């Protein structure tokens, strides 16, 4: 590894984080999984292990270190449950068996804040039909941790695993809603930007949305990924690299709210590299793309779904943005430009 020290960029979802994981955790790691498994080396949203009868056990885990812990549209509790539920869904597992939860608290953390977070997690678990069945709690000294860290693990069973590496030339790229809402809402709250309009995080468990579209168009969906840290640019860059294809985005088709556009311009940040916490990006067969979007729009969480791009054989592993006046490469971010975002 070229870096002598671990920096914020190594946990931010872009090239630097992926390189760290590949070089330190994946390379040389023992596998030992049954044939047909999706394990650590795949660097997908979770692991999938065949358990017989054409079924797979899907497992995923995530830690959450957001600042501030309460933000417009959600809090760290809703984020922790939604993030794990969504990672299961991105593997095609749309009905969770259970979640685990570990909470690390700083000495002096307000009990009222913890009760508020607990209630948020309870409501989100009910929304996702995913109970928390076991967990752990630790307390550290003042200044040894910033308030609270939550780690959640999810398990589910599916008969079909959907990979993030499944794009094929000719597929269409579909996003399930507006982009950049979460990251810019959190950043606005963190710095008290006072941006006009209802700029709110999109954080939500989208398992029911994914189940809805897979139940109607399962064979049409070739790849799934949630565009969290690093945003759509990072997610699509990784998907393109794994599949050995290129992706061309239509700038005019990208669903971005006016509030997000305004905040992004104020901060000088491209919405394409900003985290989302209630959206999915899908590879869809071309002939089914319009039908998939129509089905997504039937669901409350998919009302702003859109076809935003095409998978090509040009520039494998690269993301190209068609502005309507020309084309330019969209570089995969080194890391999320907004640290402590999820």
C-alpha cells in the first residue's frame, strides 16, 4: 500500500477506500466458502452463501459515524437500519430475517438522545419488517469517540443473487429517485448553511421498492448497487470496472432537485459524487427499461425513477457524461467529498 497512514479518504467510498480493502483485507485472505458463493473478494454489498434448495444466505454489515447525528429527514438510528437493509436488497435479498446492532457510546452521551435514536430504529425496523434480535453496547471515555457509533449486521435468504458486476453492453442505467439529497442535507445541517427550500435526506429502507420491481421484472434487472459514499459516480465506476464496460450518462435525464442543485453550486460540489441513502442504481435490459421505470414509479419511494444512461463497449471501466453539447469523462472520486456522511 502506497499510503503510510490511514486518512479520511480511506473510509469515504471512492478509489482510496477500495484500494485499502483490496490491498489489506482481500489480498491473500482465506476463502473456504462453498462453490457458487459471493465472498469478500467480490467486494459487493454483501456476501451470499448457497445453503441448498437453490437458496442463498445473504449477510452484510455496516458501521455508521455520521455528523450531526440528527439531520433533516433522519438520524443515525434510521441510517443504521436503512443502510444494512438496503445492502441486503442490493444483493437481491428483499426480505430480511433479522438484524444485529452494536452501539458504542461516549461517556456523557445524553440519555434523551439515545432514547430518540432507539425509537427511530424501532420505527425503521417496523417499516422494513426486520427485527433487531441481538446486539452489544460499549461506553468509551470522553474524547475517545465522537458521541455514538452504530454497527448493524443483516441476514436474509434469497433464491436469486443480483450482483453489482452484471452490466452488459446495451443495458440501460436506471436510478430510483433524485440524487444527492442525503449528503447535501447533512452538510447543510452540519454547517448551518440556511439553504432555502426543503432540503432533506432521502434515508429510507428501500427493500420493499426493490422487491416490487424484482417481482415484476426480475429477469430484466442485470445489476444492483446503492449509490452511497461517493454517490452515483463512484457506484457506476465500480460497476463498470467490474463488468469491463463503459457507461454513458445523459445529464438532462438525471433527477436532481432544485434544492440539491442550489446547495451543490453553493458548496462547489458535483451532485454525482454525493451520497444517497434511499436510492438504488440498476442495470436493466434495454427492452424492459421503460416498464421497469413505470413499475418503480408505482411505489412511493420510486416516484422520481428515471432512465439516466446506457452501457456501452466504449471506454471500459469509465463513466462518460453527455451534456447535450459534448461529452466529458466523470472521474471516480478518490473519496466522498463530505466526510462523516454515513
